[in-house]
């Protein structure tokens, strides 16, 4: 299957490009009038490239943070076609400056 990559004139509803672990990469995009999300990836587990179209659904999952604690997050879970391992993309939330301290 050959995916249609976005151009400058396309209207996108969602786009992200992220690194996963040491050797993994993922690029997701969804055009404005389509239900399917296009995914192009290099698996972080086996290192093999792949591409697919899937429905964009975030699910609540528990992940392990670098400090060893577990955290519940909304994530997009993608399964590798080669090794069938899960690749978890957390929902990216932009953090603001927070509350200002009273002077």
C-alpha cells in the first residue's frame, strides 16, 4: 500500500512526527475530510520500517516513566506489522507556565 503524503496545499486535521526510543520513528497524519490516519514508522523494537492506515483512536493506558513510576495517559497504540510489538504514542500536552506566585 502506498500512502499519499501531505503537501503544502493539503488541509490536515492531525500531524505528528516523533522519535521512539533509540531507533524508532513515527509520522502520523490525517487529512481533514478522512476518517483513517496514515502512519509511516520504523519500529523501536525490531527496527523494520512499515506503513499503514488505521482508525485514530486514543485509549487510556498505563506507561512506565523513566523514574520507575507508572502513569495513566491517553495514548495512540500502534502495532508493528513485523514483530507485533506495541508502539505507544502518548497524547502530547503543551504545558503552560502554570500559576504565578503572589508577590
